[in-house]
């Protein structure tokens, strides 16, 4: 595989083989970090994080990933202290960021398609860390990495993806990522108003999908239940958000009433769709999943930096 210098804007930018190699690389780096930290394999490289939308996990895990590889992690800082506040355009901002010569740019912003635009503007490789309701490919990488670690395989798994499927970018990227594998079934579980968009379904080639409203309908089929929060910030009409908020909740009582409990994943942050009383169940994997993000992002940066 050579990901050297490549942009990663969509889950579609990676082949199945590349995803599998990244998973193996993440496992290797995880092991290596037990003995040495930082690893000094990216000395002198500079990774620039540009987060124009809120983030905890994605921003920090990329910064830690760069640091643990031995690279320098530079951060753009909050938009409030940048010239965006003075009215500088996205295009000019990205041209400037690129001009200083970072070896990779990790970008999050709210306009769907602007990650691709940045990739065109910038000569440095651009990694999309979320472009509005469109995609979040590195989250999908750590999601399939978590599934492989927990279940030993990705082929043939049945995944229930629950919550705000309409606006959730992790949902789209995870669907595209799972579509690279064989025999995967996805159950999209959501109230009608939040169901998966047809344009996402149209892109799936391999996955067998089914749309349902309640988890109970499909619980016995599931190996994984991937819960997502309502994407409050994407609603044009706040009253629609108010109407839908609290419309689904996964809690311990509900899970213990199912014929079997699947592993529970969540990209985080959670709000009220996943109760803290689930955390103690052995099937709760979301904090582990977030930690896996560090190793997967180390693997991805290592490959994109070509080291
Ligand atoms: C997700 C995102 O930003 O899309 N968060 C993350 O990166 N782990 C999910 C979310 O915000 O709901």
C-alpha cells in the first residue's frame, strides 16, 4: 500500500486491503508504544490540526498520535482567535495553512464537501476529520478496527446503527467502510424523521440493509449496536430538534431484556441516548473504541507521512 501524500476525504478513498493493513499497523504501533514513547519514527515531520468545529476525541487523538510518532503537532487554535473572525475566507485560510508546509493537515469544518475543496487547494495531504453531515472517514476506520478487535472479523457481521442517521457523518462513513467487506448486514434503527438518507443507501454495493424503528425488532440478529447522538447543531429548525430529542434511549434494563446483548459502540460524545448505567456491562466498548482511535490515527498518519 502507499498512502504516502494521499488525501483521505472519504471512506471511499481507501480500499479494503488498505483498511486491513491499517488495522494491522495500528496493532503493531499499539504494541511498540508499550516499550517506547515517543517512537521517533516521524522526527521532524509536522502535523497541523485545523478544527473549525468543536471536537475532543478526534482533535486530541490526532495530536497525541502525531506526538507519539515523534512528529510535531501544531494546532490552528480556536476560530475565535483566528482571522476567520475578521472575515477571512475558508479558501484563503487553507491556502495559508498549507503555505507553511505541514506534512499533513487534519481538518474539521461544518460545510459538506469543503474537505474535498481543501484537498484541492492544499499541496499537503488533507485528512478529513468531519465535514458537516457528510463524512468522518477516520472515525469509520477506528470503528472497524474496534469491530475486528472485539469480534475477530468484519466479514459477516450484523451491525445495528441507531440514532440520528440522517445527519450523522459517522453513520455514512461507517456504512461506506463496512460496504468494503463481505456478508455484512446493517440494520438502520431510527425514528422515521431521523432515518438514513437515500443518497447514502444508493452508494452501498455489498451491504444488505434494512430500516427499522425499534431495536427490539432486530436485537437477536445484532453482533454490534452502534448508538449515535442527535446532531443538534445540524437541525435547521430548532423545534424539530426539540420534538425528536429524547426519542430513543439505550439503557441497562432494555439491554438486559434482549435475547442477547451485542457489543455496544458509540462515536461519542453521548448526551442522553446512552445511559451511564450501560458502562459497567462487559459489552460496553465505547471508551475502548475511543482509545483505539489513537492507534488507528497513528497508523494512518504514519502511512500518509510515508515513514
Ligand atoms: C462524532 C462527530 O464529530 O461526528 N464525534 C467524534 O468525532 N467522535 C459524533 C458526534 O459528534 O456525534
